C-alpha cells in the first residue's frame, strides 16, 4: 500500500505536469485545424467536441484513422491530459464555451 501511494505521488508530482503541458500544447495545435476547412478538420472537431460533452457529441473512434500521424499524436496527448482533468477541456481556451459551441454548430 505504501509503495502504491508513493508511486501515485511520484506520478502526480513528476509525470502529470508533463502530461498536462503536452496536452495543452496539442490542444492549441488542434483547435486551428478543427476550425479550418480541411478533410481532417471534421475529425478533429468531433474529437474535441466528444471531450467537451461526450453524451451530446458521441464520436466513432475509427474516424481517428483518417488523421495524419501528427494530428493523431496530438489527439492522444489531449486525451491523456483529459484522463485526469485539471479543468474542463473548453476552459483551457479563452471564450472556450463559445468556441466549442461554434464547432458544434459547424460539425454537428
């Protein structure tokens, strides 16, 4: 039990900050893609909307296969960050609620 708690503490202190930093950077790379008009933008938008509100915006995960490698890696980094969220995904972005609702209007 003590070893488990020590490992959890180590994760929180050392790995989690890196995961969050990497995830935030990836989120800020993905948002312009989601807002653009490319073949991959709808996949990225639906992925982000699924994290925003998964019940309202369910996503077929096989759609991620349409992404190029860099975008897929960014999606996975955001997903890993959101696994133990510090805050809701839209709160990382200024006016994020409005932005995500705009994405919803475009890609719903």
